[in-house]
C-alpha cells in the first residue's frame, strides 16, 4: 500500500495543474516516511520533476552541519527566493521557490542537533545552504534515528517503476483536459547507493511524415533489444530496461494512424529510439 500511494503522488506531481495536488512541505513530509537520510525534489515550470536520494551535500563544522544544494537563479537576479521550513520527528524539511522552480528537501537531523540554537541560511552563487546547529552531547531522542540514518532502502521509489502501473497512470495524466502536453517521459537510475528519477511533460518528439507518424526518444546507451513498445489504449508506451536504468515514455497517438504493435517499425541509432506508425488504410 505504501508503494502504491507514493506512486500516485509522484505521477500526480509531474503537473501541478491536476486537481487536488500541492507540491509543498506536506508533500515532502510524507515522502520522508521512507527513511531515506536525505532527499531533494525539484519541479520546474509544472513540466519537469526530479527526485534525488540522497539529495543534499553535507559538511560538518564546529557550528553545525551545513546542508546545501544547487538552485537555478537567473544571472543578475538578486531577489531572495522564498523559503519555508518545518520539523517533524527526526527530520528537517525546507521548501525554496524561485520564479520557475520549486525545491523541496528533507534530511535526518544530526544526533547532536541543538533545537535551541538558530538556523543559519545562506543563498548565493547558485547554492542554497542551511546550517543545522549542533551541541557537544548527543540528544537521546535523535539517537534513535541512527537505526535508519544511513539506509537508502527500504523505499517505495526502488520498486515503483513499473510499466503496468506507472505507465497507465501517466497515460491518464496526459489524457487530462487540463494538461497541454500529450506525451511524457520517466527515467530512473539506481546505483545501489543512490536513486535518481526524472519525469517530463513533454519529452517525446513526434512528427508526421509521408510514411506515417514518427516518434523519437533519446535513450543513450540502450540497444534495440533493451526496448519494448506497445499500446495502452490510444497511447504508445515505450519501455527500456537495463541494469540500473529504466525508461518509460508515452505519447498519445492521434486518429488516422495504426495503433497496432505488429505494424509498427522500430529502430535504434546512436542512442535514439524511433518508432514509425503507418497511416490507416
């Protein structure tokens, strides 16, 4: 059940225009239930979502533990991005918002975290840094967090990438009347030590030519034998899998083109997958 609920939240979060969805501190607080030491969620223009676990750089100093991540601020823009912070259980959360991007981050509190000292926050040169103040003694309550402080797993994000679930759910996203894009791409890279995920609306190149409808998807490092392609209703689903990497992409096929796997031409050249669907009749 935990996997399914996280799956739904991630699919929904690719576009903020879908009903009843907010990408805020509450969202990242729910994700922290997985027990990951740190995570960074980034949403750009309601079209791109990335997830990195662990997602924050940590540096220990005498005054505390500095955590930082890169932010995209246009050159010459001296306006300080808006920030919100929160605490729950063993975790510290913060939300940073620029004109185009929303960042959500979570991190396990240090064992020697000092709850009575002030946080220090610096933003500049494309980096946001927060100092979590520490003290000389270990907090008994925070010491309990050590049981999962260094675990990348268990987390639903390790197993949630599944065509039968994620692909079908994203098909519903691009079919939503409030979503302009009619294609999506979702990518996961799992090294065993870290997890990186990225979702895009759009992300598939589509062009009508004499032979029919051509769909291109950049999949560097993949070979044709690694890729499966088929249909989910009116959506062409492309799935590529190899050790540690997984692509799922979909594009809604307009009327007038064959929507049958057997008549689709499949090619792979220089890491670009190409599917051609002939015209009907």
